[in-house]
């Protein structure tokens, strides 16, 4: 859930992409991904507040890294042990297997 808004923030940002995606393009992409039968959207559940502090401490998360800690904590809460990303910061979270996308 956090990733959806972050994806839309990044792909529509002029400082990151030239040209950036429109909001409509970003929304259409997200809707197509979520419509896939293999997609499962996970949200913070009742144990999230127990996972977040320990996950943040483990990676010494601060500032912008707290966003990554939120994602890692949700993954841990739901038993997700791997992530595909181009963000090397996720390698700080030892409980997640990181498959780097280039």
C-alpha cells in the first residue's frame, strides 16, 4: 500500500524522469498490476506496530530510510521474505532477500 503512493510520487516527478509519467499513466499502471491474479496487496495489520520499531532499529533507519523500514516491516508482518527492487537501501534489512533490479 505504501509502495503505490511512493511509485506514483516518483514516476510523476520531473526531477526524476524526463518526461515524467502523467498521473493517469501511473494510475493505469497500478490498476493493471493490481488486477493481475498473482498480485496481492498487503497492508499494515495488527502486528505492524510491533514490527516497525525493531525493523527500523535493525537497519539504523532514519529520515527517508524510515519509508523503507515501513515496507520491510509490512513484509515481515505478512511473512514475505524477499523483495525485488533497484533500491540498494533494502539490503540493510537482513530478514529480506533482495533481488536487485537494474
